């Protein structure tokens, strides 16, 4: 892919803010990625939810980085798009930096692959992919924890953890923290454990 | 880890009627070796399923772990990242990888082809009825006559100022891409300028046609027949019509894994050779169809798979049936031999369509992708019929749809001889 370098645009030499396109049908996963990118200071993010008109949308968005889930069959569509773009000599090329195999492996195992438009500085990409990997791992952990929450023991643990979080972040006593959870549950007509889970989830999303 | 569907079925040893297995290990029991195999659910993976389910792998001391995936890009990348040891691959993929084409071009090779056939071109029923009206087709025409009728429709649409037709295949480096283009161009249709070529993943082809997002597709079984049975598609050509000898899927091998496990690779090829011969025997087709219908593999009714094995294809929703000789071939006619000349034919099509520029260096890379030397060494004493040469003139016994033959020594002449091809110097790679 080195041959593409000569084709890269001046605007991608790092002058403008990084632009990221996410190809993801699942709204929850997309939202997690968007949040993660935002926290990393990347605000220029577009989500492409369907395969329809992907080529047109990608050329309109003109992203520096495309992130796509590994289970998404549209990956082969993307592969074709890059071929077509090469044929018409358009600078929509990509490379996967193979100098750091372990990073790519981690990315793939996390269900993320990064296709990077040429001309982009490597350290920026690495930061993004690292971030994406950690966000997806966090998502994975959250899902596991939600499953665990179905057992009563786990529910009790979650309430304990939520109490701990509230005590720490809002300087409450244990009793006050519990009362706050219970009051919120009553106000919102939801189960105590669900409120506790929201607190834990929110906290883990906010954690760095 | 989310997102990766590992349908790793434990190989089940079934009633052992595998007397013909040419085992190199008769009499001794080697420790079991695990081989991880990536695959895309398609009928042409039959040899892998039979090897895992019918005891051929086990007899060689191998446990095959078949792992389902959704895209050819993933198959390629997961082989590169050592999540697979070997994989079910499109025949052009090892060639593309050696030529450094595509993203993440991890060089791999094939010592064994998994068979021929299975592909077909299906057009939307509306488009086919338009062809019938314009060209007076009665439905009995062959693949070339159908392409010529399509040419008339393409011209007609152009004059009427209509949008170009949209045709789908499954991957830029696929037999489907080259076969669809070959068929179109044989009738004077330029796939790059007269129509729009796009990629649709196999399981989505029928839906995309139903939604009128595409007017036709080239894909392997069972998707063509499913489109016909749903009443939305008309099959107009099969792989056998375009070039019967064309290799379809191959066993892609990670070179690092092969270096570390030479004996396991040999045993695997022996097991696949026995499995391939078992798959070709008509009396085994019912059992094979049953195995493949399992949700871990294809998840479609076994009756449908059996119909495909028989080559009795329903081509039109009106019920017209066409018998295609050797529609799927798993072993016979040297179907498993990785012909250098066939790798070079694939290269010629990559050059023809501007995916890569022709070069001497490219020739050497292509030859590294197909390894008849390994096939010959491993199977020399097995009783398998092993061709004496690595290369031959292609298209003599089994002809191409355009009637030209391919001599692997004259690739540039061959490419120059096509009136329809990508503009010269379109390829910028390397």
C-alpha cells in the first residue's frame, strides 16, 4: 500500500481535526464508540448505520479513520470500495500498520479493526485504536456484569458497589447512599438493583 | 470477546465407512493435533465438513476445529493474526496476498484446492423478462446467448437515459468477480463503464435483489437457487458455462504455521484428499447434505443441498430445470490440484481489470501462491491421480465461454487480446 502515499491529500497531513467514520448497525455499540472518541477529544465522528450508499456516504464524510466491527459483513464491501477508489485514483486509500502486530491482534480480538487513510500520523491512529479497544473491552465487561446481575447475589454486590460509588463521589455515609438509591428507585418506579446498576454503569463509563 | 461467532463443532466420528482412506499412519496412533480452520458457510466447503465429520481427519490424528466467519476480509486477517491455521478461501485470495493486493495483504499459499463449481449468475426476474421481450428468448438459451440479450438491454437502457444496471459479487479478489466480468465482456458489455459492479456479502445477495438494490449477482451455492425459489431471480449462467476448469475455493495456509507443523500439514492434505473423493461419490451425497445442513455449517434444508449436488438446477421461477454436468466437483478431474497455470489465469484477470500491473516480479509472486510441489510430495504414494506437470494450456478440453485458450507463457498477449479490459496503466500498485 506504500504506493498510495503519493496520492494522499495535503489536508490529511494533520492540519484539520481528525475525522472518524464508524460503520455499525448496532446503535449501542456505535454510541459507546462515539462517546469514547469524544472523551479522547475526537469530536468529528459520523456513524454509518447501513450498507446502502456506503461508498457515497464515505466519500462525503471523507474520514481519516474508519472503524468497523469485525462481525460486520460490510467489511468486504469496504474492501471493494478501496479497490474501486484506487482504480479511479482517488485518495481514499488505507493501510493497516503492520509494524505493530500485537496492536492489530488486540484490535481484531476486541472486534475492532481500523482502516486508516494514508498520510495520517501513526501515533494518532494508535491512540484511537487503543482507545477503541479499551472501550470495547469495557462494553464487553458491562455486558458480562449485566448478566451476573440476574442472580440475587450479584444484585446485592451491585447495590454495594453503587453505595460505594455514591459514598465516594458524593461524600455520603453508607446509610445515606442506600437511602438515595431507594428513594430514586421509588421515584422512578424501578427496582433498586436497576438503579444501582445505572450508577455502576455510569461510573465505569466515566472512569478513565 | 464479542462479535466473533465461533461455531466450533467438535468433530464427531460417525459410522466408519472410510475403508478407502489412504492413511500414512496405519497401525500407529499419533497424539491428536488441533487444526483451526476458518470458513464461510457455502456448499463448496463440503470437503472440510466431510473431513471433520466423517472421520478422515481423525484417522490422520487431526482434530479439525471449523470456525465460521462472515467476510473474506476477516478470513484473510484472522489467518494473518494466527487465529486460524488454515482457511476456506477464494481461489484468487492467495494470489492477491502474494501480490500485496488489498488491505493487510498477508502472504499465504495453497497446496490443495477444495473443488470446482457452484457459482452461478442470477439476474432479477424483471431484468430477465426485459431481456426476453427485447431479444426474443424462450428460456432454453445458453449462457452466451443470455449475455448477448443482456447487452441489448444495456444498450436500450442507455438510449433511454436510464441508470446503469447494478451487479454484485462477493469480494474484489474472487472467482465471482472475474467470472461475472468474463461473462459480461464476452458479450461486449464493459463491466467498468456499461454497468456498476458492487460487493454484496453472500448471505445478503437475495435480500439485496428483493429490495431492488441490485439487478444481478454472481455467488456460490445455495444463494442462486434460493433467489429462484423465492421467485425473484433467474439463473442465466453457471461457472461451468464460463470456464468449467476454474478453481473455486482453496485451502489457504499460513506459512508460519506450515513451517512449524510440516507433518500436520501433510496429514491434513491426506485427510482432505480422502474426504474429497468421498464427497464426489454419489452414494454419499445424502449423508453429506445432512451433515452440511447443520446450523453450525450452512443451516439450510438438506434437500436443497442434495438438489445442488445432483446438478438439477431450477433456473426460472416458472419451474424450468436445467441439468448442469459437474455443477459441483470435489475431487475428480484433478479438481484438488493447485495448477500454476490456473493461478496465472487469475493473475491475467487481475491485470486485465487493472487490479495490478503485469511484471516479471509479479509472475514469481503468483507462482509462490499455488504449491503443486507440496501436493505432489504429500500425495505421491496415496493413489490419488497426481498430474505430471504444474502448468498446462487452459481452455483446450474444457473451453472458456469466449472460445480463446490461455497459455501461461503468454499472459500479456492473452490480456491484450481482450477487446474489453481496463485502460492501460490503470493499476498504480507496485
